[in-house]
C-alpha cells in the first residue's frame, strides 16, 4: 500500500519536544499465555509468529547472498522494534489526532471491517465438508456438451419452453430457431468454466433433458444436455491432484458467489449520488495537474497509458482551498464523507488513463466514486454488525496503526535536517582538509510508484539474473536502442539512490527501498574515489553537499531519538529466539486481497532501519 505523505503537518511546534528515557533488557520474553515475544516496548509487543509472517512477506533481494540470513533477521527485528518505539512516542504526542493520520487510520479500519464483513457473509458460509467436495469431484470428472435456446425476452423463452414441454424435440426447435447459427449456441464445458449456479443446473441433467428458463446476465436460457463424457484417473497421484484442484476451485467459486449474492441484495435499493459540482471541479483540476506534469516528460519515457501519480494528487491536494476540501462529497446514512477523504482514497489507487483528456479523467473519477461509495456502505454495514471489535480487525489495526504512527513520528524530523552555509563550509574543511573527496558511481536505478511494478521487476530479475536486461524491459519498454551505459557520476548526482549505493559493492543489487513514495531498486556496476581541488568546482557541488549533510542530520536525529525511546520504554528483545527461527526469504511483493474488492500489501513494508541499535549498544556500554 502506498504511504500517505505527512507533509505540511509537522512544524516547529514539535521541535522543542524532549523525549524521556529508561532501561533495556535482553532477557527472553514470554507472554502470560505462553506465546513467545521477540519485542516488548512499553505496552507494545511483537510475537515470534508476527515476526515470522512479516519477515517472510517482506521482499529482500539481497537474501540470496550466502550467510546473510542471520543479519537480515536481526536487522528486521531492530526495524520492528523501532516501529513500536516510534508508535509509542507518536501516541504520547497525540499524533493520531492529526487530520491526515486520522483519515489514514480510518481508511485502514474501514478496509479491515469490510474484509471481516466479507468473511461473515461469504467465506464462513462455505460448506467445506468431505461430502460437499465429493459432490464437486463427481462433477469435475464429466464433460458436458450443451445446446441452448437464448433470448432477452422472458415471454419468448417461456413460449419456447412450453413447446418443449408439449413434447416437441429440442433439436427440431433448436435448429428451427437458429438455422445456420446453431453451432454458435452449442459448446463442450468442463467443471469450473461456467457460472456456478448454471453448472449446478446442467450437471443435474441427464442426456436428452433440458432446464427450465434461467436468467444469466442480460439473457434468458434453456440449456439442453446433448452428450456427456466421463474421464478416469490413471493412478492415485492423479486422483489426489484432482481433489486438491477441485477443493481449491470450489472454495474460490463459492466465495465469489456468496460475496456477489450479498452485494446484489445489499445494493438493490440503495441510490447514493456524489456532489456533481465537486466531481467536475476535481476532474478539471486533476486533469490540468496531470497534463502539466507530463508536458515535462520526454516522449521516449511515456507509456501507452498515463498513470496518475500519487505525487501529482498530493500536489493538487495542497492547492485546493480548505473549504473545498472540507465540503461534503457523499452523504450516507452513516455520515458525510468529505472531498479530502475521497482524495486520500484516490492516493491509494493505481489510476491509469488510456488517453489523457478531460472526459476520460471525469469518467475515471466517476468510476472510482462508485467504488468508493460501495466501500463506504459495506464498511458501514460491518460497523453496524459490530465487526470493528472482532479479533481479526483488532489484530490488523494493531499492526497497521503502529506502522502509520511510526511514519508520522518520522515526519517530525524534517526540520532537523536544515543545513546552513557555515555547516557546509565547516564540513568541507574539517573532513577533507580543504579537498573534496567524491564517491564516483556507475549505477542503474529502477524507480516506480507502483509496488506491483517493483514486485514484477524482482520476479523477472530472479528468473534471468540480468539487471540490465530487466531494467530495459521495465524502464525502457524493452527498447534496447534507448539504453545508455551508465558513466561514473558523483554519488550526489543519484540523490537518495546514491546514498544507498555508497555502501554497496560492485555487482550488488538492493531494493525495493521506499523513498518519497517511490520504490527504488539499485544495481551498482562500479565505484571509485576521486578528488576535486578547485574551489569553483566545490561551489558546483555545494548543494549536493548540503543534501548529504541534511540527510545525515535527518537520519542521526531519528537514530538518536530511537535510542532514547528504547531506554525510556525498557525495550526488550529476544534475539536468541529470532536467531533460531526457520524462515523463508522472498524477493517478491505479496498482496492481501480484501473482501468485496481492493488489496493492500500483506503487511506494512518498512524501510530497513537497524543502524540505531549499534548506537544503543554503545550507550549501554557507557551506562551499565
């Protein structure tokens, strides 16, 4: 899931806040119920089970390097510990009362409540008994040859059915009705290829028999079983594989059926509309923002579809008047929804336009408005049923709430990274004795806002193990002629990617790393050190030095505060337990599909953050 950027929230009023600190323990941890804990900070814990799930479902490309698994597990442990510590601090500072944080948490809670509703009305209704699976297996071994009479007119289909009931042969009526088009209305079907309810009817037929009129989509049908062929299994393995396939397919189909049945009945009499004036205004402003953004994008970098980037939405959001953002966009029985909430919803959708024009933008926002209304109504039904208090929703919210609060806490440190000209000059003179030393890199960087694209990139990279080829496929749409071999450039020139790559060795790949709402995947081709003695050249690099110092100050502030929070909240880690955990490493992004539509990442994806722990160990040595 994309992170909402907490810009414009934290100003200097937070800069004076001092955090009080306590003690650290390495003692093994066990909850009163005997569940093993690997992190305890204040009232927050991470169990071994949660650690294992989150670790295994977080992509780690470097995991293929021999002997690195232990280090990856510990780094992930320190990262989760920091998340819990920051969430505690955010709660103390009441950051969960800030509007962007409240909206983000509300969106997540509605998502999980909607998912819980889906489980209640669909997933939990499925008959998974052996007899039910056996019934499905009996259908799966047969192929049916069906003919059908079809009409959009219910009266006409009833008339045809009456003819059949009087004894008129089906084939006589069938060929008379269709003539030369008869073959287009006959088909061999296998189990799982038709609508489930239709299959239930036709698999009960005996050859030569027909169904009563049944509506499917916009048409009425009479199905006739012309032939039936049964298959047999060659051995037990083949039979067992079929049982597994049928069970999986049956559960998927019944889940969809019960979910659709509920939605059809639930939305039958509901008529909700959005504020048309706000919709038109939003369409116009967003179209203008997207159009102006892509005017600056070279033609060779444009794809067949136009993505509406989160950064564009956020930029447009910041230009809208406060009264417009607070205007009611949708009125529901459960309460009003503002334009702000709808825009936040859009920021978490992967929006693409086939053609960039105002009509397409308006149509796309209309479509997303309908989806948003459905989600809001389904969530409201879930709240009405008390699903907010269900164990599943509480567990999900505890995990995601801490992640969102930690992100909000980190955003407070933006002011700590300000750099003056004097600091740049002092840094230059003290560190380099008047001579600037520059890391020169040959680096390939794949950057995308889409977690899907990052995941697919890593999947292909795992298959062919050639970063350059995969980069060309994804970044350049497979056009090898557009690829230019990287030349040595100062690490500063690569921005955030350069800072990350400095610690890599030639040939190393790292990612995905989240930075300013983009996922970065890096491949270091080569590196070297060079010197710059000319002060005029120093002036050219001055801003890049400023960014480097700013980043270091920013990270140092976060690390120092994390160390203090660890002391203050008596952080305890069960490192031995983590070292013993058997884990599976993955290079792909795993999603959780939400009931009634939508998806999020299986767990929050944290940027690796373990450097603070070494500082903490030094603190403990000096303060036993």
